[in-house]
C-alpha cells in the first residue's frame, strides 16, 4: 500500500470558523468506492488473515468444548459456590452486552444528533454490536443449569400449560436482548443495502455477483427509494435510541430489583447505560486502530474520528465515576448498615484488588483524555482502550461477586475463585467475537460507503443556495414577517 | 425552489430596546405582588408560615432548575462544537447568568429551613437513623454548601455571559476556544453541584429517605422545563418583531426534539426510580412513595405521569408538531405546568398528608418567576440578543434539519 | 457494451451526470417538463432531491405507528392472559398484572413490532426485493451505486416520445443518452 503522507494528515486542530474536513487525502466518490470495496472484492486475502482466523476459530472451538463439558457435568464445573450463584457467567454476559452498545449509539443516537463523523465508523461499530450480543447471548443460555428446558424462557405453549413469569426481570432480559439483537440486525442490514448493491455492481465473479446481488434486494439507487429508505433509517434510529437505553437498563434491573446490598440502587439504569457506551467505544477503538492501518483507511477513519471517540469515552467514563461516587455517598447517607458495609467491603474487603483495578481503569486513566496530546496519540489511546476493556469487565465482576460473596449473613460468606473452565469459556468467547469480526472485514463493506459520500463537501448539490427566509413563520403577523419591525 | 439567500442579522431586530424596560417593570411588579400575596396567603394559614416555606422551596427549585438547565445546555453546546444553537444561545446565557439573583432568593430557603426540613426537627435530628449524618445535615453545613454551589454556578454562568458579550465587540476567537476548553470541567462541576443541591433542596426534606437517582431525576425535569421556557421566550421575542427570520422552523424543530427527547428521558428516570423501589419493596424506601400515593396524592401522581410524560410524549412525537408554532407553544406551556406539578407532588406531601391545593404556591410561582424573569430581562438589556460575532453564527443561520 | 440486451422493447431512456449539482438541476427540469414515470439514481441520497423531484411524503410513519400499537397491545394482552388468567400465580408478592413490572416487555415489543413494520414497510413501499429489472441489466448503469448520477425517463410515461424525450434528455447536459431495453427471457 502506498500511503506517503499519512503521518502528515491531522484534522484534529480546532478551528471554530470552519467545519472539520472528515475525509482526507483528496478522495472523491470513485476513490472511496474503490478503497472500501476492493478490500472485499479485489485484494488477495492476506496470509495474516488466515493465521488470525485459525487462531480465533481455535479459541472458539475451546469455548464450545467447555460448553459441551458444562452440559455433561453441570454448572458445578464453574467456581460457583453458595452464596456466589452468579459469577463469571453473568459478568461475561453483562460485559458483552455492554460492548454491544456502542454500535447502536453511533448509528442511532449520533445520527439523530447530526454527528456527521459517525459515517466513517458506524458500519464497523454496528457489526461489532451484533457480534458482541451473540457472545453475550451464550452466557445466560448456558448458565441456567437445566439447559434442556431453556425454551421455558420463551412464552411457548407447552403440555404443562405453564407460562413464564413476566414480572421477573430475568424474563425482561430475554425480551430486551432479543429485541435489541433483532433491531440492531435490521438496522445494520438496512444501512448496508446500498453498499451491497455497490459490491454487486463491482463484483466480477458469478458467485459474488449472485450472493451480493441477492443480499442487495435489487437496490437500484433510485431517489424514490432513497426517500423512503432515509425515512426508514430515521425511524429505525428513533426506535433504536430508546431501545439502547432500555437494554442495559433492563440488564441493570436484574440486579437493582433485588434487595442485595450494592445491587439495589436507583441510579443503576443510567449508570449501566453510560458504562456500556464507555466499554463499547473502547472495544470499537481497540479494533479500529489496527484495522485502519492494515487496510490503509487513514483518510476515511481520521484522527478526528478517533479523537471524538475519545471524548465520548472521557464523558461516559466521568459519568461512570460520578455514579460510583454517588453510590458511595448515598450508601453512607442512607444509613442502612448492610448497604454501607457492601461498599466498604468492595473497597477494602477480599475483592479490593478487583475494585481498585476497576477504579483505576475506568475512572483514573480515562481522565488523561483531558489532554489533547494524549487523546490524539494512537499508541496511547489504544493502551487506554485496553485499560477500559479490563476495567469494565472488572466493574461487572465487582458488582456481582463482591455483593454476593458477603451478603446479610456472615456465616454464609464465601470467596469465589474461577476454575479453568470459567476462564477458558470466557477467553473462548473472545475467539468467537474475533472470528466474526474477521469474517465481517473479509466479506462485507466495513465502511458505509454511501453514507460517507453524503458527508463529503462535493456531495452538496446546492452550495451557495440556502433555505428561504422565514419559511415557517406563516403565522407570525404579516406586518412583522414582511416589515421586520413593528410600528 | 426558493432557496435564495441566507438570513442576516440585518433582517430583523436583535436588541430589546424599548421593550426591555417595559418587560422588566412588568415582571418586577408581578414578582413583588406575587411575593406579597404569597406572604399574605401564607400568614393567613396560621401555621407559622409552614405552607409558605414549602411553597417557596417548590418554586425556588423550579426556577433554579431552569437556570441550571440553561447553564448545562451552554456547556454541552460548546463541548460538542454545536452550531445550530448559536443564534439563540444568548437567551440561554442570560437565563443562566441570573444565578446570583437566585443566590439572593436562596436566603429565605435557609432562613425558613426549620419549617421544611426534617433534619431541623430535633426529634428526628437526634434519632438513631440520623446519628451518622447530623454533621452533614445541619443549618451551618447546609448554608455553607449552598454558598459553594452558587460560587460554582455563578462563576461559570457569569463567565459565559460576560465573555460572550465581550466577543460581540471584539470577535475574538480565543474566547470561543476558551469556552470549548473549559466547558468540560464546567459541566462536571455543575453536574456535581446540581446533584448535591437536589439532595439538599428537595430530597433532604425527608432526611430518612434517599435515592442515588434523585440528582438525575431533578436535572432531567429541570432540563425539560428549560427548553419549554426557552421556546416561549423565543416565540415572545418573535411576536414583538425580534429574532424573526433568523430563528426559523429549523431551530424550533430542534427545541421540539430536545423537549420530546428529555420528556422521554425524564419518564425513563422517573419510571426506573419508582419501579425499583416498588419492586424491592423495602419499607424505608417505599415509605416515600406510599406517602405520595395515598390520601389523594396518588391521583396527583397519576396526573403527573400523564401530564409530564405520556401526553407531551404523544403530542410532540411527530415532525409536524415540532414545526408547528401553535402546537409547540401549547406543549411548552403544558410542560412548564406539568413539571411544576410534578415538583408539587414531590414536595408538598411532606407538608400535608392529604392532597391539597396551595394558593401560596401559585402566588410564589408568579413571585419568584416574576423576579427571575425581571433579572433575565435586565441582563438581556443593552446587549444584542444574538452573539453577533460568534464564529459559528453563520452556520447557525444557515442551519437546516436534514 | 455487449451484455446489454438489445432485443427487448424500449424500457426507458437515460442520461448520466458526474456531479450532484448538475444532476439536481436536471431533475428540476424533468419535473417541470411534466414527466411522471421517471426517476433519478445516485450512489447516495442527494440532499434536497425530494424538492427537486417533487416527491411527496411517505406513508411509512403511519405503518410504523400501526406496528407500534400492535406490539403494545399484543404485549399487554399476552402478559395479562398468561400471568393473570391462564396461569395465575403470586410471586414475590407482586400483583398478577403489576404494570410497573409489565412495562419493560410492553416497551420492548412495541419497539420490536415498530422496527419490523418499518423494515418491511420500506420493502413493500419500495417494491423490494426485485432482483430482475431492466436497469440492473444495463452495464452503464452499474456506476449508479458507485460514483455517477442518472436520470431515467420510462417509456410508459404518457408524455414519452422516443425522439422528443431523447432530445430533451440530451439538452440536460449529461454525458450520453442511452436506451434501456426490457429483459427478454431466453
């Protein structure tokens, strides 16, 4: 790859007098199309890709072996004990669901907020959302103990005339995660239709033409279609926005509706959502930084994009820190001895090491992003992303395990230790995640070409022409509308 | 297509001029009369001004919320480098910069604390449940905290307003850059103070009840009220021939989206807090909601649910509604009343176990509201109503919703 | 190009442009010329084209509203039937139909049904999927999804006249005017 002046590209300078250039390197519609679709259609698959997917598929295999072993022997193969009935299984579930929040935040919320920079990274983040939710879905499925009746989670008519309990937050989870998965998939696919058509029109082999052609649903780039398509996209964004709030809120309800000290607190829903966005952006960044380099996409995913992501990480990290502090303050203020003990126990009890790992990675290090130097340095930011990933896993571990291991009755306290099966299942889930990511970057357009084209200055069809004056205020008294000043 | 020209500031009037003193005088008069009437009504109750004190806290919390909403709005606009808002940002600046006046209006809250706050009641203050926090909840610490809150809020809001006005003359880009660099810290400090202030001002009326969500609950409601007030102020100015043309349907559409979005957010927060306490059913937590769902207060709460959430949600969901001036004006007024009613439902049950109507609260809405608005008008006089030399003004004038 | 079928009846005439602004000006002219069965194709939605083409608002929001109402009612009825009527049991002291606890599922299904209505509603209104279309068989048209902008006037338009329409299209300043033929099954 030729990329002579990549290092010189810097669009992170703040200049309030003019809009930021989002696409660099003198690209036009043709070059954007070529750069993105050639990765899928033209370029020879690099050997590194084969090596990587072998490794990740191997890890995935380990996970499935562990799950098979779990099915044969039961949940006793994990380190669970009494009172710690939930540990790595649910920690991993919440961790992965959380990561799955960045995609919809970028594609839906940033869309509604007119953040044009999202177009370079939304496809990638949405794909990651779906893969993360797939990883997440595995854990509650396998943790139920009697996996052969896992269909009881769904309201299916059965010969025992039983229905699930809709007043249980665990069932809300089934609906929330199921809806989220489905809607994210619809949203991802909707966004991809025009790009699949591009691939169809550029593909040379018959198989590729047929497959991308089938997936593109006969999209003809018609403006009569674009009109409804854009409306559908807007409506899906409007639906996905409250949905993304609801999913991690419902996950937080799993804990917050209980009476367990450290779990039952009203701020959990928004605090979980902020944490989810925080961890999701970190994971997007973790993959994006190497991907843009390997595939030479520095002109499309610019430093400005990464800096914006870092700002969101700083903001959500600060919200998470604020929530930690509020919890601590109210645990003291509220005066419930169990509640205040739960928090002191987190910070100074047997899981203090996990707690301080969490605080360091989630609250302390992200604050370095206040410095512009740090938030525009690729190496440093990548290390920070790793920290956030670690910190957010520990957050869920701390919440779940520290509260359960020391609840109301000191005689039943117990310390939880993971078994190798716990560890290998979790590590294996990364294998699944990265396998899916690798397949995605090999076979699907990883940048939303059509959307990127809309934010390029050359896409503006009427530069110079503007909206008509006062087009809305037909109901302002006419002497004011036309004359400008009264009397 | 009639897309021909970008509106400029020359197309309209951007100063209050003669209108300023008239509005200032009228609001001041309403404020003073409202205050005196409320005081009279309160004294007539013969309850040692107890109802007056509760009503005062209620209305103080409402208008403080509007100003804090404005301050947080400005901060968010700078950190996100937003441009659409520039043409109306001066209005938010003066609404925020009135915080020193609110500091004066906070003095009665401190003086009347004994009639409102449970922790001033010796029987509660010496109880076992309060033992660990008497050092935090007492009149001295309460006063000190309010002093700190107001130093932070006034510091930031005056800084925004003064520098922005200065930029009108100099057009100095450094000012915009400084705003952008400092707004992150300003937001953090404002958010922390707002959360703690909501604990002090409203939550600690019942010192034995607490919720980690309360700060977010108060903020989300206040933010909706702020957008409603901003909408009505902008419309009022346009009806007087000011800011016409330059503030267009596009800007109102955004007001509508923000009102709609934060109405939904408020509903989400209110539901989460309520549902979690209802579900876990822990006595010391549900007591607070029990008090607000019995003896007639339940009906007020239900009305709150519909008026504050369900109806404006349905009313503002469509694009048509957000771009229709009359519909927007209706919902803005509705939301102000509904959010006020919600605060009434949160605060007044502590005064009276049975649902009641407090004329003093209405009089104080006019009293504090009148003084607040007089302060806002006074700040808006003499300067442009638009940050004339903001580097993003042109973008704001050209702004179009996609 | 050789792959373009030449043997079918005339489907449409098309011309293409390089820049969005030429494209939009051309669309305004086609609109003002009174054609009805015509379309504009571009690799991304060009801002302002709805006006330029005279496209009116879509019914999609109403379809989504119907989907949402269906989801809302279905969720409420389902929970009421399953937990309060067909298989009632008290658990953790909650009422059989306790709205605070039933709300999350109501919300999720409202969103789910709305999203399906939106997704498939868009398919339906756009006549998707339609894999077989004369334009898709035209090689020149392939760049509509990449980097060129096309105006297409269909032969079934009442104002269509192969000579005059061809001249009209040529006057718009596009690259070339090309015939699009119907696909003839072998």
